[in-house]
C-alpha cells in the first residue's frame, strides 16, 4: 500500500475557539490511505489517530475515541494549507476539488442584461465571498446599536441577483470530466461558463451539479456567471412552480452555500444523481451483534470505450481497521451507467446509539480499473442502526425505547441570513445540545450537509422535510397544482432523500407542513385571496409513494395544523392518514385554548388512528426579552401583536410539557422554535419581521428563560436558573420567584435572607416557586443555590424597586402587560383569584385586524380597556395600616340593570349593588369609585361578588396612609 510521510504543523481548529496544536508544534505523520494517521513527535512518541472528514467538518480521533473537530480547510498545514484529508498522492488525484469562495462579483438588479457573457463589464459590482446572500431580514426594536440588523441595514428585496467569477482552474483538469457543484442557490439558478449555458436548477435548498467539461478551459482564464432569482411566487412569475409557494419564513436569495469545481476520471461514481453521493447504504439487519449493510453504488462511464472495473465497498472502524469489505467486477458501456450492489457483513457491530454513543464507521467505496488503477473514491461517515416507531410505545433505536424531545429549526441567523459557515451551524447545534435536545426537526425545507454531519456525530435524530408548506397553487380559484409544480415537488423530494440517505441521524422523510388549513388559511399566507381551497390529497399521495420508492427503509410523515379542532369554513382536510407517521402542530395557550386542552386533543387524535404513530411537531409561544409581566396568567396573549412577554412563553412551555411528557404513545415532540427567525409576516413582540417563538434570540446572544426550563428537565447537567433577570425594574414590592433547577434541593436567598429550601419533589417539572417574596426599595439580590452531590451551583440576579412602587400599588386588571398611565406606573394583573381576563378591544388574529374602541371619561384608554370579570377577588400583600382604594370600571356592552355586583374590602362592604352602566350613563365610559380600607393581617382582600351578570373591574389602585 502506498504511504505518504511529511513534516507538518498539525493544528486543530476547535469549535468556536482558536487554533492549537494537536500534538507537538511539529510532527511527522504517516497516512495509509485508509483513515489512519500515525503522528510521531520527540516529546510524545508515536500516536495513531483516525482521520475523518464529512463535507465541511473534519477531525482527528485519538486511540481513546476522543474526537476533535477541525475546520476542513485547515486540517493539515505546512508551508501552506493542505487540502482536507491527507491521502496518498495517487488517491489525492482521483478527485480534484477547487472551492470557489473568493473573488465573486455581485449585483442585485432585475434589469441587468448580458451578464452571462465573458466580456461583460462587472468592475463596478460588489466583491463578495460565497456563501453569500444579499438579504438581511428581521430586527429587534430595542437597543439597535447592539445589533447588526437594524431598520437602516435591512434588505428585503426579492428578485434577481447576479454573480460572476473570473478564475483559472488547474491545468491538471485537462482531459478529465469537470463538474460544478452548488450546495444551494435560491430559488432558481441559471449557470453559464464562458458564455455557454450549462443549465438551470429550480429549488433553493438542495445540492446540484452540472457537467462543465465542454465549457471549461483548464489552466486558462474562465468566467462563471450565475443568475439567482428568489422572486416571490406569483402567477406568471419565474418561481410560480417552485416550492415553497408560501410560508411563515423569509426565503433568502443568492449562493448561500458553498460552490465547488470538481474533476473526476471518465469512469466515476455518478455525479448527476439528484445531487446525491451516488453511494447509498442501508442497514438491513442486526442480529446477535452481526449487522448487514447493503451498499448500492451508481457507476457512470463518460468515456468513449467500455470499461471493466472493480467496485469495492468497505467499512472502517474508528481505529481505521477494516470491519467489512466486499468487491465486485462490473462492465460499464460508454455513455452509460450501472448500479453495483454489495452486502457488507459486520460481526460485533458497534451501533450508532444516538446521543448515548454516536459511533460512526467510515464507508469507503472505490472504483478501480482492470489494472488496479484507482479511478474514483468516495468516503462517508456511516452509522449502523435500526429505527422503528410504535403507535403505542413510541420510538425505538436499535430495539431500545428512546423518548425523542427536541425542537424545530430554521437555517437563518441575524447578520448572515442563510449564508452561514460551518462554525455558525456548529455553534447553533452546541446551544441545542446544551439544552438537552436529542432530536431536531429541520424545517421547512432541506437543510445543508453540515448540520446532518453534526447530527450524525452527536447522535441527534433528524426529521427532514420537503418545502411543501401551506400552499401548492398560486392562482385564485386554481384547484390543482400545475404539472410544473408537481415535477418540482418530485425533484426536490428526490434530492432531499438521495443527498441525505446515508446519514444515520435521519429518521423520517416529511412530505409537507400544514397543508390542511382548508378554508382557514391565514390571510398573511393567502395574500387575501378567497375561495375554496384545492384538495391536497392527490399531490400528497403521489409524493408519499415516491418517497417510499426512493427509500423503503424509512417512514414517511407530515405535520398538520388543524385536524380535530374548530376552524373557519368547516372541517379541514384529513392529510395525516396519507403517511406512515404523523405530526401535529398545535398551539394551545397561544393561538387558541389553554395549554391543558392539549391533553384531550392528543388523546382524540390518537384514538382516531390508533395504529398510526403520532408526534407533536410544533408547540410554543412568542417571547420578547424586553417585554415582561408580573403574572403570566394575568391576561390573554397578544399572539399577533406586540405584547408578548418572556414570562408568558415560559408558562406556555411549562404547561404544554406537563401534558406532553405524560403521553407515552407520542413518538417524538418538537417545540417551536430553537431560535428566533426572519418572517416578513411578523410585526410582533419587540421585533419587526421576526418570529419570536425561539428559545434563543436571532443573534444567539440571549437564552430566554424557557431554554433553562428544558435544560433542567432534559439534562443531568447541574442547572439552576432564576427567571426574570431581564425584568429588573419591578412594579410590585412582592414578587413570585421561579427557579428552574434539577438539584436535589434548591435554596433561595433575597438580600442575604434565606428562604425555605425546596426539594426536588417540591419542584414540579424541575420548577421551584416561592410566592409573595418581599422586595426592598432599591436593589434586591436574588440568589438560588442548588445543592448537588459534586458541588453547589448558584445563579444570581438583581431586581430594583422604586420607592413609589412600595407606597402605591397599581394593578392593570385583565392585562398581561400593563398599559402606560398618566397616574403613575401600573403593574400587570396580579394577586387575583378567579375570574377571567378580557378587553373591550379586539386583538389581531389570523385574518383578523385589531380593533381599538374609544373609551370616554379617562385619559388612560389602554389601561381602562382591559378587565377582570366573574366572581373573583384580589389578595394583595401589604403592610398593616390604613389605605385608600380606587377602582376603575368600564362597562363593555351591558345596559343598566344587566350587570350588578358588590365590592367587599376585608369583609366590609365598599360598594353595594353597583351598576356601572347606570353610574356612567352608557357603555365604554370610565367611572372611578374610591373608599378607605384597613389592613390588620398583612393582606388586603377585595371581593367582587356578582348579584346579576358578572362582576368586573378595569384597574385597582391602593395608596398607603391616606
């Protein structure tokens, strides 16, 4: 076997860190071509590492199996950077790869003409690095100076973006087949090389390759021109037949993933197989420790004569030893291809066991001529595993039950949009892993190779999804998708499956998301078009059959929005029954209902198809890190508006997870969403064009409180987190303190005073709660300390209380977030027992505009608009003494005599048979009633007792000593 020895500087680029030596500063290494690198240094002697590379991620594994991630561009370096994978010289020449990253000229301009011609004048164009997108979408309203995305830096333009690159390929490409490889270009890409049209690709998420052999000039100047088009799909547009047609996310434009020029021999593993590797491996059985892996290799002969070749497939273990090997001779006719099948038998197979033990073999396939010359070679990580899903017992990995809990994920990031590098993706995955997720739903389109490689390496189970989202027609009244759209859906599904076939992390192929809205499709997705919806079932059935034909080893699935709950326009279409598995996107507690209603709803869905495994694919709520509430149950959520406090998001997750964690039949749950993401349909919370349902902000800078709820519940990592650290200026001198902790016992101290410790049994769902904690004027130091066996872990925050909040308590009844007032600062509704919150205003909803009504008799209409009604009371902790109580009332709609109630203060009648409409003379007119109250037990209790109809109040003010 040919060996290669060099003197090198061996450097590891660790995730998010600076370069550091792997061994000594200088080392000699020997590589045997099968993944083993022997490093020799004077200081440490000889160590054998196993080299691995998978796309943009590479690394070394030491004899103890410890992996160290390395940037593929800097795996091995001497005087200059060596290409990834230090292989023997002969092997290194089998495929030559040139990454086309720098020196591109770019212009976003729909009117540009002739830019495909080599002599086109582009000197005035912007010079960019690929990956690149011209779009920058979504920004936070608060503290713009701390963000890259700001109102003045946003670019939401959709249309044509031109890219041109002048480059000189190596002369060694002469006489070889040349291919251009694009990992993604959005949405439609047309490619010319030296003025020759190479082809067009429709679909913004998948890898594609073009044969550049005839147009390429090796060793000479070449000009590559790419026209990308991310126009919004519309009737007659260039993207009208390209998925996705709609979606609650922004489709960025450009060459946002890497571009490469590749040279192969005339006989090679197929380069034009829907962007796939041309090698496809499936674990067909695991029995008594012995595994069988079926490997299919598509070999292509682009030469002029028939070729007799030998195709060898082998699996290498982590130490570089051959675990299984098979070879087969085959003849390939000129200008034709063939498929070669191998069965590899692996005794004592080491299984890929998810996050517990994500063991990876190296799958190596080489093609050799009859005289033994290597013609082509492919290497991939491969995990041996089986997966199955049971409708009653959930998900099984290698025959062992595994509760899958994770989150959905979009591929954008503040400042970069979709144009991410491997480090960006890796840092996001590390955040996800910190939270304890063991699965990711890659939504709502095909994600790139890097995250699949990371999922393989870390044992994360993936849901991969086709971008068939909400709509499949664009013309009003169009009842069937066009043939072009059907063809595009089929193409993108085949690309999705073939390109990700070999990843052990991929569990299922999703063919659609929320195509079951029926007549209730939100206006922001329809553009206001009316009429009956088209039937999604014919297209879904066709795609499901295609997915099963492409990969019989994996189940199909999709995500629904609406089955089993009331929607506008009648019953939604039942789409879940089309696929093997189903997923339910359900937002109880956010868009509708209460979180606890999810319980019966899931049981209903499960009972309708008891033989079909069910998952929950989305749940959650918006969470603005700069908006806060004193009580997350104090008012209804503003799900399509601005008032989306961070604490409400936490409450929704706590209550939903209480339901989900008790459902053994669910094969997986994915919360929505890992990170805030761009969506131009959103003008909510503290952001513009951002969906704020992420547990981490768009820039990855802030982990919201709900993140730590899951970290405490999903990991054994000692976790103690005090909620509300961003709600510093407090409205009330008493507060509830919530701590997410997985400690056996958690102690709370406030200003150095210890409160009772809470045991794990007392902290339901790892949530410890201390109610009515008194705060002092000025700074209050809140410290939670978890007592773990190894050591104590603590978290500390500071809250401040103004002197005015100590003396005067002002409650905005029925408000989740307190309104501004001319009378001073109010807190949100708190200290209540019973009743329901409401408003005289109509909030924005799906297809429904917000309506604000005029209230007379007050300067503070927003304050007076909300209310609490029913049979309820307030129990307000105050010091003993005399107080003046002022209550603000507004009658929403009742006439005189229809609503009559009493108000009782600490057992003393304060208002008797009070009728707001009679007192005010009309509805929507504010009236105020004031009375004294004496407190002797530390609690001011205000009872609102109905005589006729429901009692109601809009604001409560308590002033001391007056």
